[in-house]
C-alpha cells in the first residue's frame, strides 16, 4: 500500500534531561523507545508504571498503541502531549509532526477520516513555513489529500449479531501452494475473496471486479507497493457481508489487475481493516470453517506475540531457541525465509539446502528470484512445536516489510487443527 514513514524521531531532548540519573526508569524506557524494542518496552512500561516522567510515559503509550493496535488509548496519549505547551517545547517540531502522523493513523483505523483530514489541514497550515522532515511532510500531505475526500463519504460501520458467526473456509490450490478463500456478499451479490492477513488496510480488488460488484471509485492516484509499484483508486460499496456480519460503506483499493499465481487468478483480497474490526478469528483448517466469536479468547500480557508495523502483522516466536519475527501473510500461498535469516545462517543454509528458483506474484507483477530450498525448519509458537517442510530461503532482500526473518503464509495455517488470531489483544494461539 502507500509508503509511510518508518523512522522514529529520537527523543534526544528527553533523554538529555535524564543523564544525571544512571539507569533511571526514564532512561530505561527511553532507550527501548529509541531502539523500537516494543515487546520489551511493553513489559518494562507496565513494570515502571508510576515512576516515569509523564511526557515519556505518554510518548511510550502512543508508540505502544501503534505497535499493539490500541488506537483509542493512542489518541488519548497523543492529545495529552499535544495539549501541553511545556511538552511541545521539549518535544520539538519533528516529534510533534510524528505524533500527528500517528494520530491520523489511529483515526483512520477507527474510520474517522473527516476528523483526520481536519487535524492534518490545521497542522500543515500552521507549519507551512517551518522546517519539518521532508518525507514526513510529504506523507502528511498525501494523507490529507486522500482523507479529505474519504471524510465526505459515509463512514464504515460494522453490524453483527450477539452470537458467534461461522462461515465456510475454502481451501483451494494456488500455484505450488494453496489459497484461503471465504464466501461473502458485496452489494448483495455473492462473491469469493482471499483471506489475507498481509493486506494491511482496505480490501483490494481488480477494476473488472469493482465494475461487476458496483464498487464506485472516489479517489485517484494512490501510490501502492507490492511485487512492483504503481497506483490505485479508492472505492466504496454500500455493503460487504461475511456470514451474518455486515460492513456498511466499506472501502476498497481498485487496481487494473492482480497478477495471477500460475493458473490461479486473484480478483479480490479481503482487507485486514475489516478483520481488525471483527476482533477475533478462529480458523479450523481440517474442518474448513471459520468462526468469529462474540466472546473473545482471554490472554495475558506475557502471552502477547503479535505486533504491528505500518499495519502489517508480525508473529514473535522461537526458531532454534532464538526469538524471531515472521510476517503473518495468509495471502502468500507458501511460507518462506527472507534475507535477514539468510545472512545470519548463510553457511548452514548453503551446506544443507538445494538451490531453487522462486516466483513471487501479486500486485505490481511477477518477480523471479534464485534462492534455496531448506528440507525443513523447526519453530515454536505458544509452546507448540511444529515443522515447516521444504521452505524457501531468499538470499536477496525481497519484499521485506520490517526486520522479519520470513513470512508465514497459508500453509502455516494448515499445520494446525485450530488457529486463533486476536487483533484486540494482539496474540495468536495454535492447537
């Protein structure tokens, strides 16, 4: 999707004010913030609650809200910083701009596009002659252009019964792997969409699909990244129904085409913003069904093993006793390991793996790469050990989203009898 800022403006002024106190709570938390060690920050922030400088406390809350999908509390933390003149002076303009960027993202997650555009318009007007990081300013301007139009449209609303919703899971061949598809209705017309946890925002459809299902384009020239780069339109439908859950006024990215995987043509991919609004998804692969429960599974803070970066989901788990991150992307038919993993394990991979040609397909085209095929790799998640057989390794940097070691795709889901994905409390459980 659109390229957004990945740089966090370091809180140098905050940390300088604490240099007289070796390993004070503020310094401990500030260091984790600057290093973006978010799992460690979450635990340490809870442990040191009440001992932190309020400004550091609020900034940490805002960062944690972005990483662990808590937009309501993220907005509260940011407003506590932006509404305090003393904090504004200490933060500096770039950090304030970054907070505006975070807040607009939170508002978008809550479908509050009009409020987001008003915030952006006011901030950019007030700072038009002031020096702000050019990439950040450009991103804010692009968000304003889009949200100003989306803010004039009816807001996305979810309507669901007070009971669990169950639907069929369609497991279909897709190239060398499988696709996880689900039945739905768009504007009252039956449709099939790919279940894709790696599609970070709106649902993605082709122009032909949009015409067939009366999805009306509203915004042009949206920059997109996939296997390649290009532009999309943003459109809106009257409704999208999954089982007896109805989304009114859902948004869609509309592209000319989504490149097929071998002979499998993809026309529609469900956006994770809708999955996020549902809250929890329970998948039973062998039974070929999915459940969206009303009463969600409980989990403790220490069990949190999902994190977000730029609205992409990543799983924290163990591989050979090391903590690693895997991009969670069920839109990928097969799991694979990325360049970060190859660099750390190059000698071992070249010794036991065989060379292999690999193919990536999706938005923007098809890419071919040379890599390796590992016989198997062992992983442990939620105290459950499992193997991924015949898994590809990319020696080059290909489609890396953050600092992940690899990608878990649709084949990962099929390793288990049950997979629980909880967006509200950010965890995944497997059985």
